[in-house]
C-alpha cells in the first residue's frame, strides 16, 4: 500500500490496491465532468471517498477535493484539484505496471484527457462563434490596384 503525503494529510492510500484489483472505476458519460478523479481518491485518515467542490476565493472559483467525514482529522480540509491530479500522475509513474493497472489507469487518464479536450473544444467553438460575428463569409475585400492609374 502506497501513501502520498500532501499538505493536508495522506491521500491515495488505497489507490494502488484499487488499481491492482478488478474494481471498476467510476466512468462518467459526461466528459465535462470537472472532477475526473472523484471516486478514485480516498482520505488517507479515514478511508472515505473525497468529495469535490468549487471553493470561492478572491472573486473566482477554485476546484478542490475534500474529506467530508465528521470527526476525521482531515474533515473539511481541502486539497487543490491540480495538486491531486499532479500527484496522481506522479503516482502512476512510480507504480510497477501490471496488465490490470494499465487497463484501469488508462481509463482514468482517458477521463482526464476527455475533460481537457472538451474544455478546449468549447473554447474553439466560442472563438468560431465570435469570428462568425465579426466576418461574413461572402464579404469581398477589394484589392488595391497599384498597376495602372488614370
Ligand atoms: Zn477523512
């Protein structure tokens, strides 16, 4: 069993177990899911699944994972999403690959990837809409004629 320490405690305690077992990873149809690792990360203190939320700070919302188990030392302590995702990737690098691990890890990374892809596709779509507003397709641009002048 592996344990990775973060500022707020020990997460991913059981993840290696999970990865090596035949346990099905929660897969979501919604590729816009903001927290692809939800259902894969437990609190290292109480073994409860971490919940995910958006936390407000300085005008913007930041994505977090946190433990919601009453009485747990880590109760209410949040970890930034990118910290968890970064550590997850680091953990994958440190694991000895087994065929089972590849299958599950691949699925999880696909979820992460689809989420990022969906985000950038939405961005492209928005840009195209903006572009369509500023230029009409049948608009002809007159070429300046430098050749001959009357
Ligand atoms: Zn906990």
